[in-house]
C-alpha cells in the first residue's frame, strides 16, 4: 500500500506582517493628513484665531506624535520588504515608493521643525497673524505630502 504524505508547509508570516504594518502606518499618516486638510482646518476656520490656532496646534501636536512612529514603521518595513527580494529584483514601483517616501519624510521633518515649531511659538505669544501664516504653511506642505503619498501608492500598484 502506498503511503500518502500529507504535511502542510507553513508559510512565513513575516512578509504579510511587514505589509500589514506598512499599510497601517501609511493609513495613519495619510488619513490624518486628509482629516487635517479636509475636516479640521475648514471646520476650525469658523472660530476666532484665539480659539482656532491653539486648537489646531494641539491637534497637530497629538497627530505628529503618531506620525513619527508611522515614519519609523514605514521606513523599517519598507526596507525589510525591499531587501528581502533584493534591490535588483524589486519592481521599479518599489524603488519609486522608497524615493518618494524619503522625500516625504524629509518634508515632514521640515514641517515639524520649521512651521509647526513657529506655530507653537506664535500661539504661546498670542501672535495670531503669525500663527495663521504658519498654519497656511503647514497646510501647503501637508498637501504636497498627501499628493506625494498618493503618487507612492500609485507607483507600487501600477509599476510592478
């Protein structure tokens, strides 16, 4: 009688975990930017500057505390997935996502240490015209990052 060997090969869960963490971090960052641009900013625009600008500064402070770990997760998981297949074997979309992602990380660093820092100083000094200018700068830089994020996602989906 012939012996039937029915053993199930276990799949390596790491690629799925890396992909999950990468997508979750991107959703947290880009979803938060979308909320800020399309919900918070327009709704807060109805408030007077002494109420609006401290609110925006506090919301951004909390949101940016989520962005920093998201950036770390995106960088670590992205590099892990890229190095796992090898740089030479990775699709062009992956390379584009890495390059665009690095630009996004640098742009966020500039946003955080430049306009956001100055927004906090303006709010502390009750300098509402300066605070309004800084919120405008933050919104512009966030919009650029949102567009770059969409481009990175498109690159990895369509250029594989």
